[in-house]
C-alpha cells in the first residue's frame, strides 16, 4: 500500500540558561492543535531492530509535584487502556488497572464520591 499522506507533530521547548525546559508548546495540525502549551511530555518510540524503547521525558521546572503525580497516574491508566487495545490481554490489563488504583490510593489521588 502506497503512502497517501504524511503529517507532523511539532514540539517547541524553550530552555533556560542551564538547558532546563521553562515552556513547551506543541502543534498537531491534523488533530486541530496549534501551539498548545503543555507542562510535561512523555514520548516513547519503538526501535524494532534493537527491540528497545527510546524515550523522551520533559517537564517544565515550575510544574507542581501534585500535577506531576496526576499526570503520571492518568498516563498509566491510558497505557493500560492502550495495552488492552493492542493485545486484548484482559488478565494483564486488569493487573495494570489494579496497579493504577494502588498508585492513586498511595498518592491520595482518589476523588471522594
């Protein structure tokens, strides 16, 4: 099948004098995102030849710890959902979701009903 289209996702990182991120913005034209500000990025790539993950983790120096905890929790939840979509492995997905619940409980991220 021939490639019909290409697209880009761009990340702009403004650094301080010590190369620490102070501000980050991203653009994804096909998703309707234009110069959207963000405080943290977790990005992973799969190298099929080496069979290893290459990753980039960035966050602005002023990001509050409580927001970083929420960001990690929500990312873990999303990863468990993505894992299920990719593998249909119900047992491991349930285990991952249990860990997400444990993570939220230990960091007091659970909202009161």
